[in-house]
């Protein structure tokens, strides 16, 4: 999540300093047996949004000199 925010900031998006706090709080409260929708799709053999979603962040990070390991 931090990488996405860093890339957004490099692109000029104005995020508040605590933009990730609600997401971190949500993830702390997720039950251990919760399965993200992308994992459900992967198990079912469905197409994933990962290549175009993460791939775009990677390309934008490269363009703006932001590491996206």
C-alpha cells in the first residue's frame, strides 16, 4: 500500500499523511481465515487484476523514480 501512495504522490496526488491508517486498522482486524478476493479468483482459475493493477504501479514507479519492490 505504501508503494502505491508513494507513486501517487510522485504523480502529484495529495494524500493526507495518515491515508493508510484506516487500511492498516482494517487489516489488523481481519480474521485469520479471511481469504482476499484475488486469492479466491486464483483458486478458481479466474483472470486476475494483478498484472494490470500492480503492473501499472510498477511502470509508474519506474517513470517517477519510485521503488516498487
